[in-house]
C-alpha cells in the first residue's frame, strides 16, 4: 500500500478525535478533557465499534488502547490500514 505523500493539515481546536478504550472511565475522562479543550470527541469500546465510527464519521486523530477484548488495538490498526482511513494519524 502506498501512503499519501500530501502533507496533513495540523490538528486545530474543533478537530474530531476518536477515543477507543474498553474501560468506560478512561473513555469518559479522556473525552471530557478533550471536549474542554475544544475538540469534537467520538468514543468506541472496542475495535469493531471503532471501525463503524471511522466509516460513519472519519476522525482527524485516533487515541487507541492496544489491549482490549475482542478486536484489540493491533487488529484494529491492521483493519484500518487495509482500506479505511489510511491517512488518519
């Protein structure tokens, strides 16, 4: 797969961030901090749910827990790079 060589725009306040973590308290705490800083935040509890979010509303940035039940963080990244959101940092 060839990655896009175009430079990405810097993330600015108001950008969309996807927080993926199986721990609800972590998702909520991180989400509250990001919202307070002016970002739009989406949440997902696992990799499969996160892929659905990426398909529906592609984020500018993804914050990902690696160790999750079901589809873990590494499996999510593989699926993401195999055709979805390959330019998301």
